């Protein structure tokens, strides 16, 4: 009975621990979380569309391996690379990458 109670306590404690952020490096294209892979403003470049969407409330994101990850932090650096292929590193929690470094990819 004591062993069962101890196991139950450990499992309860593990379930209460929030998801930990993991360090990640992604290579993909800077986009926004509204348009994702397909930009929708006719007559505008991808970069112009991304910036317009962000100005309207969308968040910068990176499209990597077919998945859109929201980017947090280093907004000026991300903005400068809108629509370009990048390598971005930082702490990944759920679907959000907190940017620690970003650079144009080769």
C-alpha cells in the first residue's frame, strides 16, 4: 500500500511540472503566423505581406520542415530577414521559439 501511494505521489508531481523549454535550431523561411507558407496580398512581395500582417496583429514566425513556429524576441532582426531563409536558435516551448540568434542561411 505504501509503495502504491509513493508511486501515485511521484506521478502526480510529474504531471504538475510544466512543459520545459528545449534549445532548438531551425532552418526555414521567415513568415508570419497568419499566412504561413502562402502569402495572400496580391501585388506585394512575401516580405511586404509579412510586414503588413505583423503590423495588423500577426506574429513573426519561421516555416521549417512544413511547420510554422511563432518567433518571440529580436523583432528588429527578424523583421530585417522577412521572407528570407534563415537559421534561428533559441528556446522552444510548445509552438513558440524565443530567439537567441538569427542569421541568413546559406
